[in-house]
C-alpha cells in the first residue's frame, strides 16, 4: 500500500539529494519534436500564469519537514487561483505539486470535512514569507490585501526534500506557515531564500504591517492548530468498476 | 522524464485538474514493486490513436509518439470536474490510462464531446499511421496499471509531534 507519510525503502530512485531527475539527456530528435510543438501550439492555459510567488510549506503529516516552494499563479476569477508548484525557479525545476487558492467567501461554503484539508494565508503573507521575487513589494501590495484573506489546498506529489529522485508514493497534504509552534519555519531555510533573492523577510514583514488581518480565520483550516492532528493519504486496493476487461 | 500539467480544456478558462509524470521504461524498472502499480503504460493510448498532439503535423507528432509509446506515466487528478465539482474537492485521485479497445465511452471521443471534430483528427486514421510503433521493450510490466486492481485514496489522521519535542531556536 502506498502512503504519503511512509518513506520508501532505499532504492535507486532515492539517494543523495540531487536536483536533476535520473534519465538520459534529451536527444536531438526529442528537441525537434518539442520545438515543433511549442511553435505550433498555443498552450493557452499555461499562458494564463501571471505571477511567480516564493513561499514555504510544511508537510501535514510531519511539520518538521518544511520546503521552499515556487508557485506559478493564474487567476480564474475574483475568488479562485490555481498554481503549479515547483521546487525552484530554474528551468529544470521539478514540478512538486499543485495549490488551489480560494476566497474566504468560497471557503465558508465548503463542507466541514473538506475545510480540514485547507490552510490559511494571512500569517504567511503578513510575516514576509510569501514574496514575489524581483518585484518591489509596493507593486504587489493591493493583491496581497486580497490574498491575505484566502485559503489554500496544496497537494505535494514529489517529496524532493527526502531525496526522492522520482515522484514516489501517494500525494501528501501540505500546510502553511503559522505564527505558533509547529507552524514556524526554520530560520535557516528563510535565510537561504532571502539571500538568493537579496531580500529580507523581516523588512518585508515591517512593510506589510498595514495589511489587514482577516476578521476571522475559520478554525477548521490549519487543522493541526486546534486538533494536533495532520493528515496522510494511503492508496489502497479496491474493486474496479469496469465496462471492459482491464488491463 | 517529463512532467505535465493537466487541464480540462485548451482555453484560457481551463481548470488545472491534475498532473502527470512520464518516465522511460528503464526508470520504471527501478521502482519498488509497491510503487509500480501507481504507474500506467502508454502503449495502447498511443497505438490506438486516442492520444494526439493538437495542431502538430503528422511526421513530427509520430516521431514524438515513438518515444511516448514505451513510457510509463503517473497521473494524479485533484479536481473531479466530471462530477460537476466547481471546486477541487476531496482527495487526490490516482488515474489509470486506457489499455484496450472497449474501455473508452464512445461519446467522449465521438459523441457530444466530439474530440475528433473539435481538433480535426481522425482516431482511426491515427491508428493506421501508428501500426509500426512499439511498446516497452520488455513488454508491459504486470505490476503496472494498478497491477490489475483499482486503487483508491484514503485519508488518515496522524498525531502531530508535540511542539516542545521539536528542537527549534527562534530569535
């Protein structure tokens, strides 16, 4: 049974933390196909990506494991954003998951059981952990007022921080940084990010003091805070409904 | 190794419903037996003609498909738009691929969804062009494609480590 919280036993797919997946370099033929396709196809949905956000996330089943994340955000409407999440902003960055972001209005309408899978963003934004790299903070400010009131649902499909060279196991639920105990991000991790972009999260926090706190954060979100529990996913066998033999 | 974002349509309003990773046969064979069932083969999708690259001329497409035919994929969806969900609710779903004739509902390819008309393709013609393509060198691994089982996600609560057990220094 595959699980999101059980580390796979050592295999060739695990090992030293390297950032390149195993596999041969691209052949000339493959490059021709990729070039041809990218010239002829519009890739419209991907072109809706309008901003790059760098922030941090924590594994719901083990909040000691924390990662720097790079969200590439597209806005579908006033209340909804969808983001592929990568481990870095490099061209060879691994795709590690997807986060969905919704307004508080949409969140309040969710069933209670569903709300448990979501996290709040207010702390992450006000603390300066959430940044748009290379964009002066003043430009991003109005959007941040809006985003501070949102909730996110983030599934991680490739646990690169534990050395997986391929995306193994079940997807893992992620939580957001919070200002209390287990939600606090390791300062070393933040420093590393800040140095890379030549910024200071502390200074950014000070400049965001005026951003309004949401009046209320739903206690079902950030479930660990009130309940001391995280979530893991197990993938189990089941009987398959079929209309033809499989496989 | 390829990584793919999956949307429910080709337009600006398309919903990001999931992702897929594609790996070579060699990489697939390095996976633990417990992991292999989460991956599916691509041979049938490619050879049957249902998988295509919209807008890409035949010869270029065929060259690309030659490789894809031998790969394995791991696909996870987070948003069940086919159920009418207007938000990504519930647990991530492991997806399988088509592996033989008779599995695909006709109305998806031809009926009211009419993929063929919308993209100007003919699945039958594609199938005829792809006769020469070959699947994985070692054949489709018996543990792939769920190992013949359905696979369903389950949510489990786990205890958080007590905060004071965690050595942290915060200035």
